[in-house]
């Protein structure tokens, strides 16, 4: 067997082991991922490219180095900003840090925030569901690497950009990591927004008890991958613990209903969720009410 073939065999064994571990822990179900994203597009549609309501400046910034490789994020802020603004960590869906997420980042910045869209895939962007599943599994198989990535991103906003307050927001895969960000910074983070994060059930009551920030959860009643019972359990657990949590379930909406780049997009529900999100962020990050 040649050297190249041996390398392929080793990589294949590692990938299979990661898959089996993830399945055994109940963290990732590839078939479920593929099913709920079967109508998604890896590239944004025209409707996804919503212009921010105010002019913004964008930059590609290096915020962390992992295994000697620089990781770049997409950073956006209002053009007319003159002082440090509240910050938002935006965490991408399973495709990666693509143009759709960049458009959402600009839109958030247009609301008066400095926003860093992180890259948990280390520069890779999926073009097929199979590749996206592989990238999700790689992150699942190396959670410490993702946590280090998020930590550096938080420090970029808090220390380098002097954000007085910071929130996290994420969609799908990123929604799960928005909750993980809250668990990483249970006292420091000022707000967390979770758009249909499928791994909400993996956080224990003991872990949730550490959270001190307000939480907004947005889910679809017809989401095949996240049972409504699991969403309601999260809400009831947070309420029992005395946390400030608003867990919303949108009728006639499925997984990724707020993603204008997919056929699951529900415009009316998506715009309502966006309004709720901005109101929530304004309430908890600024003096606006």
C-alpha cells in the first residue's frame, strides 16, 4: 500500500471514529441534518441580500490562530460610529461563513452594532450537504478547538474593540454554538439569541443554572429535527431556574425558516423573528427599550 493510500485510510478511520462517537453521544445525526437541509442552497439567493438600514464598513480580520493557521472572521460596524459599540458574535449555519451569513452580519451592524462573524470551519465553506455534514462532524469531534475559537472571538470584541456589552447569535449549527457561547461565558455575556439550535437538549440543568444573561430562543413548530417537546423543556427548565428566557415557537414554520437562501424560508415568520431579535438586542445591549 502506497503512502498516499495509507494517509487516506488513516483519515477515513479518523472520520469514521468521529462519526461513531458523535452518534453514540447523540450529538450529531447525519441523516437528520441532511433531511432538514435538503432544500437549502449553499449560495445566497437574491432575497437573502438584504441591505442594512444604515451604511456599514466591513473588514476581514484575523482574530485567532489555530495550529499555526490564521483564522479570519467577517467584521462589520456602522460607518458613522465614533465610539466603541456593543458587540455581537454571529455564528454561521452548517454551510460555513458564506455570503448569506455575511449579509446577516451587515444587517446586524446596520442596527448599530459591531459584529464579528466567526469561522468555526477554519476557512472552509461547504457547497454540498455531504461536505457540510463532514464539517459539522469535524467541529463536533474537536469541541475544544471550537471553544478556543469562540473565546478568541469574544476577546477580540471585548478587549481589542472594547465593546461595552456583547451578545451571541447563531442559526442552526450556529444556534447550538450560541448556547455554547453562553455556557462558555455564563457571567460575562450580556445576551444570547438561539435560532433553532438543535443541540439545546445536551445542556444539563446544572450547566443552565450558571447562565446569567437573558436568552431569546426562536424555533419552528414544524421543525422535524428539533421536537417541540425539547424546546418546551428548555423553556420550562430555564424558567424553573429563574432565568430571563423568552423561548418562542413559530407556527407553520420549520427548520431554517429564517434563512432566505432556502426553500424552508417563511417570510412573515422570519421578519417577525428579526423584529423580536432586534428588540431583544436593543433592550439588553443598549439604553433603547
